[in-house]
C-alpha cells in the first residue's frame, strides 16, 4: 500500500474499459454525505453516479425497483456499487434478485444486512417510532433475512467500531458498533471480505483509509491486508 492513506495509481480502471461507480446513500439522508468519497474515487478515473431515494415516504420494494432501473440506465462496460448503511440493503436486494448483467464489484459501508437494532429500539420506545424511522427501514425490519450473500458478484463490507452516533440515545446499545449499526449486523456469510475500523457510522465516508480499502476492492476484489 503506497504511503499510509494514499490511493495507489494501480487501482485506476483500465483506460480501455469504461467503469462506473453507482453510489447509494443510507436512510434519511440524501447522498451529500458521500460527496468526498465520490470525488476521491472519481479522481482515480471512474465515472460516478449518485442514486437518491426517499426512505421516509417510499417502501423498500419501491426503492429497490428504482435502484435497479437506475443501475440499468447507467452507462459503462463495468458497473460497481458503493453503498452506505441502508443503501447496502437496497443493493443486496437488487443483485440477489435481478442483477445487471455487466461485471463489477460491490462495497457496502456500515450496512445493517442482518437486522437493525436501533430501528427496533426506536419503534419500541417511541409512540411515533415507525414514522421516525421511515417506510424503507420499517419494511427491512419486517422481512426475514438470509445470513448468506447470494449475489453473483464480489461483495466487500467495511464496518465501524467507534460507538458515537444516534445509538448514544440508548445506553444498552450492544457493542461493537459504529454508533448506529452493530458490527454483527454487517456480517454476511459468503462475501469476499470484511474489514473494521475504529470510526463511527458517517466518519467511515470521510476516512482516507476506508477510501483506499474501497478503491483496492473495486480494482482487485480484495481488501488491503494491514
């Protein structure tokens, strides 16, 4: 790995291949929080597109359908996906049910694939809990979740272990977590790699180290061994 947090020029996509990264944000937010990560990866030579969706007003199935169509309409010989939080859940549904046929890799950052402890806690302790977490998270909680990744392309997961975030409202938040998502909720079987850093949920998006891991995985299908 060059330097400590530098992006290796060897991770640039081949000039002969048009490679696009579709970014998928998490619940409640709108994708602006991914701007720095988009800019850094675009600097390697990728085309970038940000998918935006309404997690509060639209259900999981509708947003999965919209993401599927967005990916299909994205130009490129290779289509990668970098997804944060609930964006990884949407992405998993797309690539396990009706994936785009073009090659590519997926990186999920702090995605609650197996459950959403904090969502359940909000519903339990607040009379308007379902309204507060939104329809997409509500639908995710209502579904049974397969612990095995069954998509047809490599998936790498980055998780945080610094517990600072919304979860601080709940003293009984299990650990380790990134303050919003538990590390155990991110652990799917059958994925190509899983790395953790002592960074919180949104801090992962601004971390140079995490960006380097993402760039390495998109280029090689594996994370850096540190």
